[in-house]
């Protein structure tokens, strides 16, 4: 056994020697990756067990920060809002992304131009987008209410960013912002589907819906799984849009875990509690990713 | 690996290192003027951005002319994110020598991280020390009473009102008390174009998630004799009868009396100013002196035609007047290698000329004598001057920013009708007490 372990170890050493230059060249990236990703994560885990005082003495509090988190109404509201925000945004981006990809896969004139236009929301900086949407949706001066009032569709200005509609509004904005990402992935998938399948289906007299259900979706499944997974992870931890549009308000209507974490860590400077929220976010994303990958292991191919 | 390849890699690596060293040395040489004391000064970009930047630039040029051995490097940055950045650099030991703080809410937290030089001794020797409003100096003192900074501008809010609308409401004088305020607001709230919908309201209220909402709530609580915290700042006092009544009235203006637009819970301070400028609301009760600049820029005809009036904020009959105070201070980094030079800069910054120039842009001077000069003698500044003796900031705690957010959040929920004002006060009491325990 010991001889076997030594052999494996020796083989590894030989491999490293043989590819010395390659290992040397990837070392800086690994160091940066460790410093930027792994070290902060480990530090956050460590800090989450302390009451952190800047330039003071940190006090070990064990699981208190986590207990406080799960006992706080505000945190539980943020958790609930995060679930709603993630599920609805991901679903909306998927539907709109799929619909756009299907349309842009058709052999229409100016397809290249339309594909470019469809990418505009994705490339627009989030801050610029949210500032614009905030004004478009302003109840007194916004163009949406102006048009709807003049068309007689509404009788009173709608409070799009009021307490009842703020969450649907930010979700809508996020769907608009993020659907091109899904569209690009699915479009690539659609272009990889062999046309012979559709031709065979045509010969058999399949309807459009049947072709979509029995050919397009099964063939697209690996791309759908990747797009949904990445989209969900992205939305779960997406900070900029909600923070710049509503800062989690009005009240706690759009408070999500990442905005709560930001405020606690960087505004109130309760770094221990903020770190605990960060670890909770990390844990949720990790568990979701592992479960998702496990369930769909056979269909995800990288 | 061949020896040629080894040589090539070694040569490349050596060249890179040498180039980096030369570059850094060169940059450093260029950046630092020879034999000069370097002071770094951080200031936020706020209301009156361009004029503020120009004023600071001119002030620094004048200072450097008087002190040729000192070079001041100014960094102006957006208010959002300023304090986390400042905390980070203080923690890292690379903080600027001089920086600005919102004294009321930041003095205690920044003192807790030992970020500021105490200025008591230097201040005592300063010839103009008696020319500062005591309320401003008090805000700059830490929990032990040590002076951590010098106030450079004060911030109370006054009543801006439409004189023409006031007369239509049957009043010759602006409202002095809450009941008059309500009556005027109700009379100003009406349908002006006969379509059956209210399109003009009495009051603009900043109910959005921002600092102005906090001040709005605080003002009514303070006017009624209420406090957010107990005198020792260890427990919440927001659920006391006085605080509750003040909070209730602030909420009722929208929820019960409907004298503010329905979109109020989404309006920031800037949105409310726009409502006034565009003839949607007749009174503003939470706006500072910078609004004069906004009026001049966006609706100059209103003050020119005498249609804008300025008054002290309405108070509660039978109770002493209280005006909520904000203070901006200039502070010196505790670890600055040049405390004397930094103090010279602070004194220059707050000298007669530059205090005036600064206050003209920002709002209200921190020095008493500045109110006797130039535009501060004019009518718009009269109420600010009258309010000063009764201005006070909140009780001090390291948790101000979190408490502010709690108040703003529950105020928004109450203004939106999600909870009642009474429920909001009870929830705030619970949340503040939990926070203070942490």
C-alpha cells in the first residue's frame, strides 16, 4: 500500500516536472483566484462567528449571528423576497429568452440587426437602466402613466414603485435586463439542432407544437439547464438593480438577502452579522447548485 | 528546457521587474512636489456639485499661495458609499489627512474606530472659537465630550410655501402650528382643472428610502418633545406617547388627511422639490437652504415674482420649539503625519471668506457672524437664523445608520398603509432594542 502511494506521488511529481512551465504560468492566476475568491470566503466564515469591531477587539459569539438572522422578521422577509425575486426573474428571463431565441432563429430579413438590438438590455449598465426605468415609471411625471391615463386604461396614476407593486416592477426590469443572456445560450443551442429532425417530423405530419415539444425542447434541454442554472445563481445574488432602484424599499417590499447583507456589512458596519448573511447566501447557492446538478446530471454536458 | 529558453524567460522577467520599478519611481516623483507637505482632503459631491468643486479648487489654490510649503490634494466623490470607503481606508491606515463627516450620525461611529484627532486644545486657542453655534459644536463632540471636528455647515429645514396659494387659502401669514399647517394644507389640496381628480396638494413629503424621510419623521417626533432613544442611548424611546403622537401626525398628513400626493412613499427629497417647482405642491417642510439654488435654476420666476415664502417650521402649541439639526464637519485623521498643517488648512477653510463661499453653496453657515454677511442677511435665510437657537441633533449612538434605516423603513410602511403608525412605533422599539443589544 505504501509502495502504491509512493508510486502515485512519484508520478505526480514527474508530471509536475514535465509540465513545469505550464504550472508556472497558471500559478499567478491561481494565487489571484485564491486571494480574490477563496481567502475572502474563508475570512467571511471566520468573521461570521464574531462580533466584529473595526480597530477594536472582536468578540467570539458562536452561532449568535446566524440565530439572530433566522429570528429576525426583517431577515425572514428578505429570505422570502429573495425566493420570489429569483424564481420569477429566472422564469421570466427563460420564457422571454426562449421566445426571442425562437424568433431570431427564423430566416428573416435583418436577422443580424435584430439580434444586435435584442442584446441592448444586457449591455446597458444597470445603473443607467434603473435610473431610466425609475423616471419612466414615476407616478406624476413618468411616460407610462401618461400614456395609460390618456388611453383611458387607468383612471389614476399607478404607483409602480409603491409598496404593492415595487417587487413586480423590479422583477419586470430584471427580466428585461437579463433575458438576452438566456437568449444567446438558447439561440446557440437552436442552431445546433439538426434540421433533419424537423424534416422527418414534417414528413410524418407533425404540427408546430409537436415539433416544438418533441424535437426542440428535448434537443435544447442541456442548454436550458445551463441557462436556468446560471440565471438562477445570477439572480439570487444580483445586487445592483434592486439597490439602485428601490434600496430594498418601500419598507421591506423589495428587501433581498444581498441588499440586507450590504447594509449590515458596509453601512451599519456590523461586519460579523453581515458576514453571516453572506455565508447564508453562499450556502443557499451551493445547495441549490449541487441539487440541481445532481438531478440533471445526465443532461448537463460541459 | 533548453538553456536558450531559460535565458529568454529570465531576461523577460528581469526586464518586467526593472520597468515596473522605474515606472513606479517615475510616477511617484512626478506626483509629489519636492520638499512639500502633502495633505489629502476628501469631500463629498452633494447639492451644488459644480459650484462646490470650483469653490474648493479656488480655496485650495488660495491656501497654497499663502502656504507655499503645503500641497493639498482634493478628492471629491459621490455621497453614496463615501462612509464605507472612508472607514475602509481608516482601518487600512491610509486615510486622508482631512475629511468631511456628517457629524450628527458619524461622530460616534468614527470615534469608535479612533479615526479622528481631538481638537479641543487647538480650538481653544483659535480666535474665532466663540463664533460657532454651540449646537454645531455639540454634534462634533464624542460621548466623552471631546471635540472631534469643526462644524462647517449646519442643516435645519424650513417651510417653503407658495404665497399666492396661501392667500387663496385665506391666510396672510404662514402656519405657525400643526393645526394651522393642516388647515392650510387641506385648503391647498384641490382639483384645479375640474376633472374630478386632485392634482394639487398642500404638502410635499419625502417618503422615499432616503435621508430626507428620516429627517421628516424625526422633525415631527422632536417637535412634540419625543426622542428616538433614552437619554443614555441604551434603549428605544420611540414608543413613548410624545414620539408616537409626532410620528402619527407625520403619517396622518398623507394617510388620513391626504394633503400629499399618493406617490409620497416613493419620493426622495429631489422628487418633492420637483413637485414644488412644477406647481404640484404648495408647501415643503423638509428642505434645506440648497433649495434656493434649485429654485433659481429651475423656476426663477417664482421667487422673482414674490410667489415663494420662507418660514420657520410649524411647531406644537404650548411646547417649546425644536428643530432637527444636521451638521457637516471637517475632521483631521488621528494618524496624520502633519496635524499642524492640517489644522492650518481647517482654519483657512473656515475663515470668513471661505466659510461664506462654502455656505452660499451648501446652505447654512456654521459660524454665527456669517449670517450677518451678504445673502445670509436676506429674507430666505431669516427662518434658518431664527431656528438656530432651538436646533438640536438626536442622542448619540454608534448605531445611527441602522436606526435611521429602521425609522425610514417603518415610516414608509406606515405611509403606504401597510401598518398603522402605532404598530410602526411598536415594531421600531423592538428592532432598535434588539440592535442596541448587538
